[in-house]
């Protein structure tokens, strides 16, 4: 009887260990899927930010081009290039 009781206790412990292991596997799989979904979202966000950054760099180069700055200086500030008689050089 003592051996039977010990075998039942061992069996119950093994069943609990298998159930705990199964729950841990399910939890780990759930966390893995959740983190993978978050990784995918962050990757999409990174890609969109890189596209925006490229667009902003192009926009900045357009706005700061020498031709545009010269055009704005002529039109809005009424600037002009100096004539030959207005240029002085230092000795």
C-alpha cells in the first residue's frame, strides 16, 4: 500500500509538472507572437520615418539651392550683382 501511495504521488507530481510545462510553453509562444507583432509595427514605422527623412532632405536641398536663394534675393529684397565700378579690392 505504501508503494502504491508513493506511485500515485509521483504520478500526480509528474502530471502537475507536465501541465505547468504546457502552460509555460503556451505563455512563451504568446509572448513571442506579441513581440513579433510589435517588431513588425516598429519596422514599418522605421521605414516610414526613413522615407520622410529622405523627402525632407530633398526638400531642404531644393529650398536652399543657390539659384533659389539668388532668385529670392533679387525678387523680395531687390538685391543685384555689383557692377564693375562698384567692386573694390584691397591692396
